[in-house]
């Protein structure tokens, strides 16, 4: 009886405490007002402490419309307005009726376009209204999920989850997937066969989940160029409409896994400045195009930057020292693993040394995919062989340049160059020191270029130990 009264007391206590919070939330909602006048957005909020904000539309970076499943059931949408250099916590979020949110977003974007100066970014491509750059069909999304790296991550999570379940003190159905427990009379060959089948089944589930995730996340994906901004629409359950001003794009990143490269596909990401949805204050990478044919990348890149010729780039190799270092980097884990296996299994562990051939080949492949290119107005860097990444950076977006040298690099007359933008730095390792200075001249000094002028800019270099 005492426990019964105690439980009722806790329940009533929680309800009583919840009433003030609920009333305060309702009061906050009723006190919130917004008004769009000329080239400014006015907001009033607060109950006990009133707050008035004035947002110049020229400073608005993103105007995103988002609807989750619950919001769609009630016919409302979330409109998120973010300003240049703002704090993510200070972003303006309006929960409005679907029609009102759509109309307000269109009005904000139209007035912002009027408020911006046409020459806000002299290097931006000429305006174009309503040009569709890409649409992804369900077949494209299935291919994106099938060839992405997410399947491997999901597989690792599934294996880890099974291992965790097997260690739980509570006996659950199929908590132990050891074939010797399920089929005690299996031979060693049968055990290997069943284990392989279980692993393939887990891989199938991982691939299926990856495809489902791509279909749900990017259903109806459309990317178009309108004036000086990019607009994306996508999502099955959680629908989103995202606007990215072209002036905010600092670099493009082309990601090609080995299987996508073999099939002639890639993914495009835009490195953006300021604060975007779910990003840090520094900036971040946005899924610009989850899947694109390699042959279409030059067309999309020109729509963003205007004058880059991605398809005709000639990459310069890095110093051969990078090849030696890559081979050592891939071979060292094999040597450590072989030594550990020898201590555990005896001489049989040395058999793992056969993997050194694969490590040597991987290091050589890593070197072959390293390179950089200097085009008028652009710096392009490439690295990686299993998952190759290519960066395209307009020189007009570069903020700082760094020359980094370790003691080993200094002895060989080589260095690493870092091109830093508002969204982060791009590193080009193991170049001849004179090439790094020429890179700086290309970026920083233009017609005044030359190694001597570049030396003046970097002040003799910056050491990194």
C-alpha cells in the first residue's frame, strides 16, 4: 500500500512540475511574431525577457524547408533561416503551416536576391534561372546505396551488435551464432562453410540497409541552379528543400570509391563556409550530389564555378619519397601482425608475411593516385586509391597558405603545402620545395608570381615537427 501511494505521489508530482513548463512553452509560442519588411526580417520573441532581432536579408545564407513525418501529418513545416558566420544555436527556426512556410521561403529568397549586389562575388558564373543540374531516379539511388561505403560500416555495426548480444547475461534467441553450438556435429569444413554463409547473409542485410537508407534519404533528389544559388529537394520521410548560395561554396570534393570508379560514377560534395545545417562554425561538407556519372562532373563543376575544365586536367606527381613512405606505412602493420601471430601461434605466424606483397602494391597504388594540378584560377589536389578524393579550389577562395616541413622532409628538400579556405585546409604532401613555392605564387601573387615572390609571402616557410 505504501508503495502504491508513493508511485501515485511521484506521478502527480511530475504532472504538477510539467504544467508550468507547458504553459511557458505555449506563452513563448503565442508571443513570437515575425514581419518581413523591405530587405529586413524582424522577429519579436520572449515572455519575461522580450527580444527583438533584425536580420538583413543580404546576410541570409540558407533558407531551408524541412518536414518530418509528424509535421506532415499536422500540415506544418519547419523553416530554418541561417545567416553568414552565425552561431548554429542562433539560427531562426519557424514552425508554420505548410503553405505559409513555402510562401515565406519564396518571398525571403526573392527579396534576398534583390538585396544582394550583382557583383557580390566577381568570380561567380553568370546567373541562370531554373536550370536543372541533376535528378536522381530510384535506380540511381539503388546504385548509390549499393556502391557506397555505408554498407561496410553497417556490416561492422551488425557484427559488433552480434558480439555484444552474445555477451549479454540474458539468453536471447540466436544470441550465439557459433555454428558449432547450432550444429554440434558439423565438421571443420562444414563449420567454415556455415560461417561463410552467415557472413554473406550479414553482408546482404548490410547492403539492403544501405540501399534503403539511400532511397529514404534522397528520394526525389533534384539539384538546380537559380540565379546565384543552388537549390536541392530530397527526402522520402523527412522532406527537405535546401538553398546554398554559390558565394558560400569554397571548394568541390569529388569522391570515387574503387567500385564507383570502375563503374564510371562518383559522389560530389561542396565545401561551404559559414554555418549550415548540422555543421560546425567553421563550415563543412554538404552532400552536393550523392551520385553522378564521371562524364557529367565537368558540366556540374562549370555550373558552380564557371570556368573550370575538370575533364582536361594534367596532374603532376609528388616526390618519389612519398612512394617509399606509403609502402612503409602499409607494410608496417603487416610486420607487427606477423610478429604478434608468431608469438601466439609459433612459426605458422610468419605465413602472414606473404601479405607484404599486397602491402607493397597498395603503397605503390597510393602513390600513383597522389597528384596536383594548377589551372588558371584553380588548384586541384588528388589522393587515395581505394577511395580517391579530388579537391577543386578556386584561388579566389584561398585565405591562407602554409608550407610545412618535417626534419625528414627538410633533409630531402621537400615540403607539404596547405591551401586554406573558409571551409578548411587542403594538404598536398611531399612536393619539391620549389614546387610548393610555385604553388603559392600561383595562388597568391598571380602575375607577380615566381619562387622569389612566393618566398616573400611564406616568409621562409613554417615548420611542423
